[in-house]
C-alpha cells in the first residue's frame, strides 16, 4: 500500500476479510495476537487503506468476533471511524445459514407441511452458553459518508407487484435488497486449501453495490486464495491483491488462470 500511494495508484473499492484473531490455522500468519495489538495493527492497515482510496471510494470490511468477544468488530469500527476518520456508511449483515418457521414465510411462498426449513451449513457449537454464530459483519466505510451507491444493481424483485408504481421511486420491478445478505457457502467436498475464505458472491455484491465504473480498480489487502480476484474477473474489473503466504498466493494464481479459461 505504501508503494501504491507513492505511485498515486488509487483504488475505487477495497473489499477484504482480514484474519479475525480467532486462532485460525493459517500457514504463515499467527492469528492469536493480544487484543490491543491486533486492534492497533488493523487500525494501521485501515490508515493505509485510506491513503490508497479515491475520495469517492468504498471500503468493505468483512469481520466477525468470537462468541466470547462479540464486541471486537464494534471496537474496530470505532477505531477506524474515530482514529482514522472513516465514515461508517452502511453496516451489512452477512447471514451464512438461516432457519424459517413455515408460519413466518408469508402466504405467497409455497412452504407448507414442514416443521421448518434450514438453508446453509450449520457448524455445531459445543457450548451451553452461546448460540451458533451464523452471521458476520460487512462494514461499509467511506471517506465522505455519502458515496452514491448502485442499489438496484444488487436489488431484488417485488413479491407484491402492486408496489410497482405505488411509490414514486418504484418505477420498475426492482427494489433495494437491504442490509441483510443471505449468502451460504457453496458445498465443497474436497479438502479445503485455506481455512477462511469468503464466497465469491460476497465481493461481487460489494463491488456491484459501489457501482461498476470504466477502468475501476479493486484492491484486497488480504487476498487469501483469490476470491476477490475471481469476483473481479467475473465482473470484468481490474484488481490488485496482496497475500503474505506464498502457497495461498500460488493457489490464487491457479484459480485465476483456471477461471479465465472457463
Ligand atoms: C480471512 S483470510 C482471507 C481469505 C480471502 N478472503 C479468500 O477468500 O481467499 C486472511 C488472509 O490474510 C493473510 N494475511 C495475514 N497477514 C497479512 C499481511 N500482513 N499481508 C497480506 N496478507 C496477510 C493470511 O495469510 C490469510 O490468507
């Protein structure tokens, strides 16, 4: 990032998921720092991100706490806003798994005669204190707090079509999706080459929400095995990524080259 800012190479969108300090078994990085050391480190990363971002850019930070330290994402959001000067423009809840009871689904939906429906992977949690953690945050930081977004690009259709035309803004069959995003992990049978990837759909949606622009540049400072790069290839936008571990980097390059030929 120092090199990028010295070359005045500014980015439109940063979308990233740093290590969460939850003792994940990364190959090179030690994910078990003291809490204050971890927060200071990410604050420093945030400062550098701000230095490489365009004034109307977006920084999507995917983060989660552990059940025993649920305040950590909020403490980070506070340090990035109060100490670094970012504005928290949106807080998105990434839901990874969800269960519905049939009576709550609404009469337009055809789910009857079942106890409930569960979608996504439910990782068992061995605790009598904590509920299974099925969601993470995506904090959307900007420099100015009023970056105009392309909400309908990630919008959904109206369930009740009579809404179209009823509101001044509802001129087409598409409405704001809102800040709760259900994105389950794709089922993977083979061994996982990295312990903490996000689904490609997550960076795709963030980039689309910011808005696809000519010659735009997306950056992921914690690239892992390249999910953000694949999202960018899918959307035909330019990207840069950095990753500390050479093996993850090699896998990212493999995935990128395979993705391009398919
Ligand atoms: C949560 S993972 C990101 C996974 C990525 N979103 C994906 O889907 O593949 C965090 C990554 O940050 C990397 N990392 C840790 N410290 C780093 C640093 N100083 N610079 C670059 N990457 C780093 C870790 O090796 C790990 O791969």
